[in-house]
């Protein structure tokens, strides 16, 4: 995989995390949950990217926890 592909995949992962954070933020203000058909697509993309970059679930959880903490600290 060349550097351009790695950068594209990283951007996809970053976009997926940003979308997840937006959904979490919106979910705390709204009663309705995201549509059920949106979840599998996000989860499938996330798992594919985790597999490609050899990221464990714990690593991703730590990253999301850190991002959420930083958001609420600022």
C-alpha cells in the first residue's frame, strides 16, 4: 500500500470517528437514536479499518475515550 492509500484510509478512519462523535453528541440532546440501517455500515467500515491498521478494540476505545475527554475539557 502506498502513502496515498494510507493517507486516504486514515482520513476515512478519522471521518468515521468524527461521525461517531457527532452522533454521540447529538444523541445526548435528542431522544431518537440513529436509524438502525446506519449502524451496520459504520460498524462494518470501522471494523474493516481496524483490521487494515491492526487496531484492537481496546486501542480504538482508548482513542475514543481520549477524544471525548478532550472535547469536554475544552
